[in-house]
C-alpha cells in the first residue's frame, strides 16, 4: 500500500511537471472589452550592442507605445561629477517622445534595467562587499542619494515624464549578491519626491519570484496613493548554471543547456500569484503594473539572436499578454524591443508584427 502511494505521488509530480513544460503559459479567461496600456523599455547601450544606430531605432519604436522606460546609467552618463554626452541620449529620448505625445518613465538609482544591473562607478562599487545589503547607513548611501537628487533636478523640467522608478528589483540579488535595503529605498523615494518640482508619482518593482517570496511587502509602505507597485512576468527562464556543487573542496558547474528553459507560471500555488499581489497593492490605494513582460528569448551572446530554433516565440508573446490580461492589469511593459528590431533587420519581421498587432488592437 505504501509503495503504491509513493508511486502515485511521483506519478502526479511527473504529470504536473510534464504539463508545465508542454504548456508553460497557462490559458485563462480574458475579461471582455478589456485592454491594458502598453509600454516598453529602451537602452541606447543595448541597441548599440545589437549593431544599430540607437537614436534611429529609438525613434522608430515610438509610434507603437504609450509609454517608454529609459534607464539612467550612472557609470556611463557621468564623468568627473558632470553629465556627459551619454546623458544627452537620455534627454534626446525624452524630447523625441514628447514630440510624439509618448510618456516617459525614468529608471534611476544604482540598480537599473539591463545587464549588468548595477550601473555605478567602480570607485563606488569597490566600497561594497560581496553579498552585502546596502542600507541607508552604508558608506555609499550618501553617494546614491546625491546622484538621485542630481538626476531628478536635471530632468524634472520635462513634463512628459510621468513616473520616476527608484531602483530596479532592489530586493533581488545580482551576480555579486548585492541587495538594496528598504531603508535606503525609502530615503531615495523621499529625495526624489522632494527634488521634483511637479511631485510626480513613484514606481517601485519586484521580480515576483514565487509563492514563498513575501519580501516585496516591505516596499508597499514606502509608496503613497497614486504610486505604482510593479512586478515582472517571465514565462520561460534560463540560468547560468544548471547545477552548481562543491565536491571535495572544488566547485563544479554544469552550464545551462542552450535550448532548455524553465517554465515559471504553470506550477499552481508554487508560481507567482499576480492576483494576491494585485489585491494587496490596490487595497493600499496603489496602482499595479507589469513593468516587464518577457517578449523575447534569453540572449547572452549575439549569435544566439539568430538561432532559428528559439525556445521563446512570437506566439508566446500573444499567450503571455492574454495570460496577464486575465488579471485586468492596468499597464503592461513588453520587454525585448532590441531583439525584435534585430530579427526584423535579419529578415524575420514576425516579432515586430506580433507586437504591433497586440498594442494596436481594439
């Protein structure tokens, strides 16, 4: 009897796992006549990595989105304490968006979107130890506060900036295991509000890693009514290592296979609960957004972008949007614009066509 029970248990686990990999994006009923607002994120550096003229490709995407998120890169946009020509790209982006009535979100702080996440000068990074949590009393906190104040002071004259995003996924560690403590985030938010002549609302975000993660709740008291709490929605993820172990004092790493992805959403109660997070956020008078919805495969090397057998497809973008629309989320940011543009340049326009149909549908 016990053996049968054990076999039945493992059979159920096997069925659940098989279903997760076969149907990584669950089907959910979509509310009638519901359409979210769509936006995207753009990096001049990432566009250049794909071989584009970043300003030209930026202008091309503006016609399709209602908002665009532009990150501030401290290490690239400031030289000897002064804003440089790379910061001019950021101003260019805001001004071109304004001409087309596109709203802008500025992501600022030290942990902003795009690899390697922490975009700060080496002299600042050298003061932070591996695995350290950066609190409001940390030696680099004053430098972070000062750069926040400087960025907002410089950009606050632009009326088409609608939100300031303060740090990106601050509670999630990067490769150096650095995390930003909520005490520092609270101070940053206070400074950003105080430095903005229009007192525009704030965005804080989290990765929505799983049912077990409740760390995001520490960010909610920092926000005020009308602010946004956002999470990211990824469906097919990849890691650097499939297995990491220490054997006889030596670290062993088995690299993640190229075409293997891990489904995030179809694990029932073990997957992120967007409904639970949404209810918690909206009960506080805050708005709930998806700031990044996966709309591209994981690309770590440029030649991977030309792979004809990608594990994430344009159909997955449609399925992902439908999945999120079922929660009646106010706004969805589609992540992957540089990849779509690259594929179009190489003759595969299906990615951009798919996105255009989604954002321009009635």
